[in-house]
């Protein structure tokens, strides 16, 4: 038997916010429209994108150490004749009057992999941030789907509440008229009024939930104030969830951006570990200087220039470099364990999502049958009561069961569509 969710067309009127106005005509909004607006307006999308762009600049910062460094210096000195710097540091103490300008250029020749591994680590970290931005996008899409279906579901329950109040008001009016005619007892009237009050309470809660759902939807879409929407639901036929959960888990392991981000972070940590180990190796750098001194002491030549190579060999610094290398190694091992833990959690989430989707799919048919039977039971109970063959308790019970059946069926369709959205998010993305 083909199963289909009961369609509901939703028209929601939202109040105007204190510092913003919405159009007088509610905005028509489908799920795809809502997702597009959320991706455009939600600030979390911008935060993730800007963070990813910032991480790319970190790569450029680290890579700059591989390029030559050039500086221009301008120096002017006016010293007392025969002055010597006699305190403060080990340096040439002689001071000569001069005004000079010069350029210093230095270039790293090799540090035996330290800088190149730092560049690779930063580049992998930037790729991880790119995947985190994708993960944020998927999370916003899921939140949009949840808010959209939540608003549809809340409106459906509110509609059921309105129908329940209307139906029970009619019964209460009928019983009241019969009571005035001495055809029904005061007990019947009391039960009818109790049922009416219960329906009104249900409607109040449903309307509050509907307003809260609209506030959530507006916030997810990036609106600072409450918006009025005419939600357009998907009326396509309900299809069963995928049959093979193992293939879904395999898709999740290869496509989930959270896993890809942690894989890049793990690789980045390994590169950083290698870079920290390379601090123990020498560093070789070439340097050159050239300049001119148009105003100078006669003992100073009018220009200067030199080139050279400097080799720095770490000998001892209180075991700082070995400790830094060990720290990086331990952090890399922690990254390995985080990745393993995430894979286990995603496997669990996909399996649970698949089970929830199957259960939600089965609930659509069960609640449809429940609604059918509760409607029949109410019709029979009302007929028996009108003929004087049934009691008000029997009618009240039938009314309650009918309302519960209507709510369950209205919720089941949206629960299943949301379960499918969650399953898609947990596998290959929305």
C-alpha cells in the first residue's frame, strides 16, 4: 500500500518586532527557499568562511620564511669626539659621526626541513578549516530543515486543536440545550464542558509552540525579528528509507566534512611533530649588506658591502627542543585518537538515524490507521450518545482518542521527513 503524509498548507501570522517591520502579506517559503536564505543570511556561515580564509593567511605567514628578507636602514650618528660605548653589551665600542643608508638581505638556505614542514602543517590546517566551513553549512541546513518541519508540525497540531475546540464546543452546546430541556443530566453537561476546556488548553499550548517554532525558523534564517511566512510543504509521496545501513556508514566515513577536517588536522599535527623534531638540526642562512655613507668621518669609506653565510647549530637550551618535539608527538597521538572516536560516533549516529527513519516510516502507516479507527469510534460513540444508548464518558473518551489520532498522524509525516533529513546529514550531507 502506498503511504503518503497528510498534506497541510500552512499560513502563519507573526507579530511585528519592536524595531522591525515585516511585509503585510506573508512570505511564501518552501524548504528549498528556506535553505537558500539560511545559507545567505545566517552569520555562522560567514564566521566559518572568514575563519577558513584567515587560516589560509597563516599558511602565507609561515611560507614567508622561505623567501628572502630585505630591509633598508637609515642611520645618523653625532658623537662626542673619542666616544666609546663601554657598558650594556659586547659590541664594537667605537662611535663615528656619520649619515648613511644601506640594505640588508638574508635568505634561508636550509634548516633541514623545519620550515617546509611548518608550511605543510599550516596548509593542512587551512584545509581542515575549509572542511569545518562545509560542516557548518551542513549544520545550518539541518537546523533549517528542523525548524521548517517543526513549524509545519506545530501548525498542524494547532489546526487539530482548533478543530477539537470547534467540535467539542458543538457537543457542549448540544448537551447544554438537552440539559435545559431536562433530557440530559448535569453530569453530562459537566463532562462536556470539561472536554471543551481540555481542548482549549490543547489549543493554547499548540499556538504557543507554533509561535516558538516560527521564532526558531526566523532566527535560523538569519532574521533578527519575527517574520510572517506562508510555508509551502513538500507534497511528494513518502518513500521508504535506504535498505542497507552499512553502505550509509561507508558513505559517511568518506564524505562527512567533520571526518575530513579531523583527517587534515591529524596530518597537520604529524607535520608539526616533524617540524619540531627538526629544530635539533642546524640552520644555514646567506646574508648580504651594501650601503653608502655620504656624510662620514674621514676614517670611514664612502660605501660598504659584504656577503656571508651563517650556520647556527643548536647545542644546549635546557632540553627545550626535545620537550617541544615530545609535546608535538603527544598532540599528534591525541589527534589520532580524536579521529578514531569521531568515526565511532558517526557510525553510531548513522545507525541510530537509520533505525529512527525506519521507525518513523512505519509510524506513518500506523498513525494513519489509528486516525481511521479513532474517527470511526467517534462517529459510533456520537451516534450512540445521540440515540441515548451511550454515556457522556464513552463520547468523551472517543473525542480524546480522535484528537490524539489526528495529532499523531499530523506529526508522523513531518517526523519521517525530518528523520530522512537527519539521515542524509549524517551520511553524505544535505
